[in-house]
C-alpha cells in the first residue's frame, strides 16, 4: 500500500479506457448535433436518464462536471449553452474532452485534479455540479460534499450518482454473498491484494448516512431521488437497485 490509492485509481481508469471502457467513449458528432437541436439525455447512473427538469436553466449556467470526464456529458451541456468546466484525475478521460471540444469547435475548462483534495475553484463558482457515480473510488466522501457546497452559488444544484454498496457484497457472478460491508481495501489486506490483482481499482462501499446524510450535513436540501440497477448481470435481472441519483440544492 505504498502508492496513494487515488494515483492507483487514476492509472486504472486510463487502462480501462484504452481497453474500451464504456464510460470513457466520447459522444458522436451526431449526438452533439442532436443536443444542439434539443434532443438529448444524460445519465448519473448506469441506465436511467436524468429528468431534464432536474437541471433548471442550462443555457448560460456555469456547470462543473465533477469526475465527469470522457467526452460524454460535458459536450451535451455545452451544446445546450452551458459554460462548462470538467474536473477529473484520469488523463485519458480528459483527453476525450479535449478531442470532442476540438472536433466540435467549442471551449471548455479542463482541470486535472483529485476530488479528495480541496477543489481548485473559488467559492460560489458554479450554478450546477454534475457528479456521476465515482465517489465509490474515494474512502471519505464527506469532504467532497463540503467542497461541492462551497463552490456552488446560492440556489445551485448538485446532481449526484451514488453506489449504495450492494454490488460489493457479491462474488463476480453475483450469486454468492462474499464480502462484508463496509468494503474498504485500505483496511483489509486480502481485499486490497485482490483489487490490485484483478485491476478493479481501489473501491469503497458507502452508507446512506455518508452519501445522502453527508449532503444534508454539508448544507444541502434534498429535492428528489431515484434508484437504478447495474444495467446487466444477475442483480439487474432481478431488478435489484444498486445505485441512487440525487438532486440537492444549496439554500
């Protein structure tokens, strides 16, 4: 455990993207053009589209894509008229953002940073934060919610995709209960070694107290929520919810 786990995860994401990971494939020119014409959808979790009324007014909004690289969501928000910043710690994810911006001839602020650290933005910089499922790669999520609250303007919207932990207890075939919760490889040598061997990245389960309770403690008001499945696999086939998406507002 000599190397910082966030550095390990950054390298893992880069390898996954080189291997064709679905969340690292940029949108097409056709999808970008459709968004410009008002036909669009984005996801915070694997399958369900985020309700468009969750966003409020996108045109002219300053939007932060938090751990949201890959050239999938930020291009769409740009096409809809948002002023976008993307922050990610995977160089490959950020390269996808650069490629789409160059292809479609738009500007976007691209920031390579680790969300376990203080965000490199002034207070009240953004109107909307879009944060797809990614804090399962972070041990302590509370500082993230505090930083989100700090950099959002009053009345700003936090949209977050959250893993509820159920995936972590099963084996690879999703048939047998294998691991106890909480899942934390930094506190379990066997979990750590298996995570490294299988190139899973260093992932962590989080409770509803950490995820939704953490948003509330940071000063947000929860306004809406839905759940989602994995999109494939045995748990999905049984319609077991493994993710939440939340909409919260800075009062």
